[in-house]
């Protein structure tokens, strides 16, 4: 899998879990302590995401970092 494919897969997973939780990008950003536009960029596979940010997003979604990367 390419880096772009990995970013796309992560973005899709974040979007799916966020929608399942019934929260907006803004709310997820608030909970994860990152800007809402950054959440949108992740979901659109426009950003490389650090492991620290993956951890913050996972905590905000109440899943493990591994759940975002599966």
C-alpha cells in the first residue's frame, strides 16, 4: 500500500468512527485538542498524521490507536 493509500484508509476510518459517535469534525477536534480543519484534512487524506495525533484522536473517539490503523 502506498503512503497516500494509508492516509486515505486512516481518513476513512476516522470519518466512519466520528459519524458513528454522532459528532462533528469541530467536536472531534475539540475533544482531541486539534483544529477542526485538521480533522477535515485527515479525513480527506491531505495530511500526514503523527502517532501523537493518532493517539489523541483515538482517545477522543474512545477507541485504541490500533483501531484507527486496522
